[in-house]
């Protein structure tokens, strides 16, 4: 009989322990297991890099406009040089790349100062200027006539705004670099703002 009582107490004790273990003990371990099994998808935001983020800004207070240009270019107002061997009056502003390509800006130019277009691959655009900036459209391309000493390219963007006539011209000595030169010039023009 004593064995039956001891055996009964052991069974009741084991049942009590099992009940306490499953129903009375805090659920921290279960909560940890459940939260670790939930997979939360990672949210990725695409990184958009601005190719012109490190560019410098040129501001012309006299004519009330600004443009950005590549950080490794140099800019001079009323330069003493024309830039590439492109015969023309001196520009008001000359921006030059380390490779020698350039962008010239004339303001209030007189039409018909003349140059020999035939030696250049020529690109021209229709331009729509506004206070918000400049929109380029209707790209025109014409292949130049090869000549021994005067191969190259020119990209011409001219427009009237606020009573002033603006002409930008980018040239390079190598017509194979036209696409790269045009890309940089159109990026520069896209940053043009009237103040």
C-alpha cells in the first residue's frame, strides 16, 4: 500500500509538472521560436546616381543664367583663345575639357560671321528656351567633307531669350568622338537655368 501511495504521488507530481510546463510557464521561448521563423522580405530602394552631382556651376550675373559643367573642365570668360581650331570670333565664355574638346558660348552674336562648315560633322537642334531651362528637340545631323587638316565635329545650339541671342558651339578635332561630345554638351545644356 505504501508503494501504491508513493507511486500515486509520483504520477500526480509528474502530471502537475507537465501541466505547469505546458500551460503555466511564460511563453518567451515559444515567442522567440515563432518570431524567428517569420521571414520578412527585404525592401531595397534603387540607388539613383546623378551623373552631374560633382559638376561645377558657372554663373553669369550680367546675362542672368547659370550652367553646370564637368569638374575636370576649365571655364574662362572672354577668353584669349578660340578653343579648337575653329575659325570664329572670340566667344564670351569658353569651357574646355582636358582632352581639348570645348564648348563656346557667344551672347548677342551677329549672324553670318562665317566659317567653313563643310569640314565638320555638324549636329544642330531645335531649341525651346524658358525660365525653367532649355529643351532640345529635332536633332539634325550632316556629315562633313573630309579635308586633310580640318577634320572634326561641331554641335550648334542657338536661341533667343529675354532679348538676347545665345549661341553655344561645341567642337572636337576627332569626328569619332562626336557622340561623346554631344552627350556632354546636351547634359550641360540640360542644366542651363535663367536666374
